[in-house]
C-alpha cells in the first residue's frame, strides 16, 4: 500500500473511532414490549435515534406474557428494534414489579453499559433506577391525562427526575400543578408506515370500523359493545357496520364472549394484539375511540395519518387532536346513542365523510416521528450538557 493509501486508511479509522466515541447512549424504559401507544412510540423512535447516531437500548420491566399480552407481538417488536440497530432487554420482573427486585438486574446492565441519559416511560421505574445507583440525567414521560399513581409522590419523583416530558396540554398541566421540575412538551408522532397520499371518498359496504388499544378499563370497550347493540337495533334488517378491535389483555376472552351475545354475533370482532395495524387501517373506513381518557393517542394519530375520520369520546387527550366537524366527531362519553348517530352520519353522507377525511389527513401531517425524535434528542443533549 502506498503512503497516500495508508494515510487515507488512517484518516478513515480516525473518523470511525471519533464517531464511536462521540455517539451517545439513551435507555428507554417501558413496562413491557406491547403494541400500546407508549411502547409503539419508543419502537418508532428507535429507528430515528439510530439514524441520528445514538445507541438506543429499550428496557422492559417485565415480559409481555406477565401482563397478559402477546408473546408473538413482543417478539415481532423486538425484531423491529434490533433490525434497525437498537437493543432490547427484559428485566423479567414479576407482575408486582417490586422496585427492590429490579435493582440487581439494572446494576448488572449498568456494569456493562453506562447510558448517557435514561428516559423513563413509566413512573414505577423511578425508584427502581434510583436503587440501581444510576446518577446520570433522567427524564420521565407519563403517557396519560390521568395519573396511575398518587399525586403526593411527586416530591419523591422530583428528587430523582431532572425533567418531565409532556405529550399534551393535559399532561403539561399535571406537571405544572404537581411538580417543581422543568417540563418539555413533545407531541407524539405516527410511525413512517402510517401515511396516505389522499383523503378517502366514501364508506364501504358494510362500513368497517376499527379501534386499537389494550383491553383495559381506560379503553372502555363496554361502551363500544353498547354502541354496536344500539346500531343493530336501529338498522334492523339493514346491513350493520362491522367493528374490529386490535388489542390484547387479560379480559380479551371475556369481551369476545360478550360480543357473541350481540343480536348479530359477528358484528364485533376482537382481533387480539396485532402487528399489522397499518394494513388494518388501510382496510378501515372509520376509526373509533371510546376511551375514558387519553394522553395523546398514538393510535388516533396513526388513523389520521391514514386519512381516517375519527369518532371519539369527548375526553381529555381526544379533544386536543379532534376538531369536531373538521377531522372527526366528538361525542359525550355517557351517550352511546350519540356515538351510534355519528357513525351513521359518516356512513350515509359521503360529502361529510370525505371532508372529515381530508381534515384528518391534514392533522396527521402536522405530526411526524422524525420531528418527535429530533425534539427528544435536543432534550437529551441539553440534559447531558447540564450534567
């Protein structure tokens, strides 16, 4: 090899080593690897972080099956993380997720890899990380407009968390009222797989309605079954809309049994946890959200990015994304007849349907996973610099 070639090899090696040294590591800590909104956000952010030169390690407190979620979906999401350059580890904690039980496995991880910043996506992980003796920059996102823990523990959280991330006005308000730490607002964004080139024109026959979310109290699926029952009674012999629910949980079989007791037992299908939500949305006419509350629903953002009008309960989180009569329809949470009537409006009036589809698509384009990731990286750099 001549001198010029040798110098070029040395320079290339130096650049590679410099990039390796300058790249930084972020840990994203979640409850388990499922297709929930917070988890899908972390999976989608993984690709963007790696593209930006960060090392990204997703850490789950427990296996999906421990919480009644799909092992198949967990495996598929793990492959997505690893195939795009990230790393995944489950601490395999029991369902109780006692903080003491997490300290030892976290310490072992810290001996092998020292993260530059840790982003907690569950407040339960705060005492676990504190007991692990990690003392680097830490931020926390609570992904709902309703707390899942007592508000009086915020002083304890503030003692360890450097900054909170709000995903919506409601979550920002929670931090402003209860915490003394800084808050950065970073809206969620749909993944790259969720995009439509043009609005939908009309509803198919039968109308296809999709809901996405874990089988949980928050998602309020008894209301959905009540809406289906009232639609069936109202339509009589006419062909009713077909409902599908993509999500899993310990009550899945119970809800399947309840759906089979409807006058039309095939009217509502519980699909279980699915990894093909983009395809399901392509085959859907209307997106339905019956939640009791939301933070900022990734599922709604994904549906809008696909150009789907959304019918949703008028609750915190939903009303920040849905402008009634422009990109969807908001309905009182205690009025299943209003939800049924809203669905029928979209089914029967193609002009309203196409207008709301265009509005949904416009809203969806305002959000992107690339922008969400860039703002997270700006936060991480600032926290690392401050530390």
